[in-house]
């Protein structure tokens, strides 16, 4: 796994509401969609939704990615 993909995965786990490309810049990732594709190829379930955000005077559409994981207890069979 690429270091930037690992950083994005950590960020997705820290923010259950999801992350946008602007959030990914915090960990130095400038190509969030590519890293999400890498993570999906590794078997991670990641949902995407289009959201509208304000960027200065303009409204822009971006993808918000959210990691879909079962809680640790459920995955372990507890």
C-alpha cells in the first residue's frame, strides 16, 4: 500500500462522516480519487457521494468518500 493511501485510510477511519479532497490535503494527498481506487482494490468498502460546497463566491461539486466498516466487535464475532 502506498504511504499516501495509508494516510487516506487513517483519515477515513478518523472521520466517519467522510472526507473530501480538501480534507485529504491535510495529509498531503492531492489525488484522493486515485488513492480511494487503490484502497478499493485492496478490498476496502468505500462509498462516494456528490456534495455541493462553497468555494469563495462559487458553489462546487466534489465527492465525499466514507469508509464502510463493521465495528471491530461484529467483525470478530462478539
